[in-house]
C-alpha cells in the first residue's frame, strides 16, 4: 500500500500546497512593496523587520474580523462562492512539472504530481470553471454591484478564453504534444518556446491578465464603478479567500507561462556544466521559481503602470484584436511547419 | 474500485439530473446541471476517454453553462412572473419526451451485439488515437460538422448586426 512512490507523491502534493500558500501570502506583501517602490513610498514597514510579518498580521486581522452574511442572500451559495474560487485556484498546480526526475536511492521520482495525457487542456478546463466562484458569490450576495461584477467577470473570462485557447493551439502545433512534461522536456537547454511562438506568447500573457482579473483587466472589481465588485458583500476570511485566490491564480499563471514558453525547469547549459543529475534537477527547480517570481513581479509591474481599460475597450480588444491575431498565428505556424517539413 | 466509482458517478448524475427539474430556483437548476456534467465527465474518464472528458468540461461546464447562468441571473426569473402554460403545451411536452424515450431505448437495445463484435480499446480516448481516427476514417463527417459550426457563427453575427444590408 505505502509504496515509496506514493509516499513521495504525498510529500510532493503537501509541499506544493504549502509553497503555493506561502508564495500567495508573500505576494500580497510583494505587491504592496512594488507599488510603494513605483510610487516612491516606503510601503508596509511596521510589522517585523522591513515589514516582513505584514502578511501574518493581515491574516490574523482577516480571521478576527466580524463575519457578515447578508440577510436575504442565499447562504449556501454565499459560502460556496469563495470556497470554489480557492479550490479551482489550487487545482492547476497538480500537473505543472516543477522539475525533472530526482534520484533517491536508485529510484527515479518525478517532480510532477501527475502527467496527464491532456495536460494543457486540463489547465484550460480549470481556468474556464474558475469563473463559477466569482459568479456564484456575486449572485448570492443579492447586491446589484456584486451581480454586475459577476457578469463582467463571466463575459470577460469567456471572451479571453477563446484567444487563449487559440494561442495554445498554435503552441501545440509546434510542440506536437499536450503533455506539460513533454513540452518542458522538449525545451531542454535554451530551446525555449518563446523563440518559436513570440506572437502566441504575447496573446497568452495578455489573456492570462484577463483570466486572473488583474489590472488592467480588473473590471469585475473596479472600485470606481462597482464599489468592490463581486466581493462587495463579503467580509472576514471569505473576502480573504477571494483576494487570496487571486494571488494563487497569479502564481499558477506565472508557473504555466514559465512552463509553456520559458523552458520550465530548463536553463541554458544545463547539460554541459558537468553536475550530477540530482544537482541539475534541484537547480532546475530553483530556475523555475526564479522565472515564476519574475512573472509575478511582471504582473505587479503592469498593474502599477497601466491604467484600467473601459469595459467596451476590453471587449473590443478581446474580440477584434486578440482573436484575429491568434488565428493569424495559427495560420503562420501551420505555414512554417508545412514549409519546413517539405 | 472502478465499479464503485461507476455507481457513485451514476448516482450523482441521476440525482443531480432530477434536481435540475425539481429545483424551484432556476439558478439552482443550472448549478445542478453543472454537477451532472461533471459526473458524466467522470464516466468518460472511467472509459479512459480523457480528451472527451476534458473537452466536455471545457465546452459545457466552462462555456455554455456560464452563458446560461449569466442569462438566468440577468432575467431574474421567479414564480411570480412565470407565464402559466396551457394544457395543450403540457401534453405536447409529454408526447415529445415520450418519443425521445422510445428513440433512446431503440438506440440502446442493439448495443450488446456491438460491444461483443467490437471489444473496448483503452487507447481510443487518447488524443493521438482520436486524432488519427478523426482525420483518417471520419474526415468527411468531421469537416461537415466544422462547416455546420462555421455557419452557426456566421448566423450569430448576422442576427446581431441589424444594419447589415
């Protein structure tokens, strides 16, 4: 029953879970520090040295606050909303290859929880059901602003999913596989997909911003128009779950972008520096996390640089710019594959 | 294990399906329908048809039901403003559903001989096998259905554009 493989998998799952939560926690701190840096302020600096305990203080505050459930809202769905948002945010981490194989006492263990035959599509499916947390929460709040936020979220996510899927199709055409493990392995060394699919990457990252509801596409929680958007009625840790899910989504989106386009755990000269395979695997994990942190920083950088879109501008960008561009990218990829094969 | 999962998923699918028609609130109906879709996707996975399962979730749970849900949320349906249905309409609905039942039982009646003549291939659900079957053996139906979808897209654009002359 308790084979070494199973024990390793359980340890891997638990450590990914903990790492995800810690990174999401410190992303909130990081975001405030980045914002402060960009606006020439100091940012949080009271709790602990450099304010390093600020996320813990925020967490305690979230738990201690009074919990309000609106009287006429649907209680079950009101509680289900944030739970769903959190669950779907955590689900994608199961198929991301965090590193190549690691060798313990003569047995190879893969640093990936499971390698699905349909890897990329699984990411896509989880993203597409991620909207339910927001929609159910927004509707159950029984508040017009919440409902408007939920509707904005759903139409925004459906619109950008199409362009995202088309960008992924072009990527699959050039890699020839759906499995994230094989996509990672094929980018060994410096053969990163970004050099093969620059246009696809551009479309994919723009859509990632829209799918994670981050600025400049944070229309569902646009403060100037909708109070707090879909989480207007939420308080205490339920609000915390929604905010937390956004940071987890950002972390996972960064991990997916790094895996699909930036070589995953691969780094230049990985096979020629003459280290043992375990050392290379561990170094690969470090490199993957370095890439992920860069993209998390990129998400914050954009948020504090580019102003929010208007809703009609957002829709026009999605339908009349990104989708045609993605279709053009597919045609281009197909033409290049056809030309190189002949 | 597989058998237990099959009965569990079937139970979930059937009870969620019943809840879809008995639930008072339309939004609850939609949510039960989503649960039913997930249970059916689980059945596909039991048959090793991973691709079909995930596409089922992406298309039905991820796109169509989201649209359903947002439309129903906007309409704000409840008992008070629901139009009363005439008896003729109810009778027509019963007849239509009964005919559907006849069609289903007729289709499923002959399956035992098909299963015997074509044994289950556990590789068929994988993307590679499916792609080969689609583009070699069933190319014409595949292209025709693509054309059908294309015409649906064009139809939607034409319906939306009022000033199209």
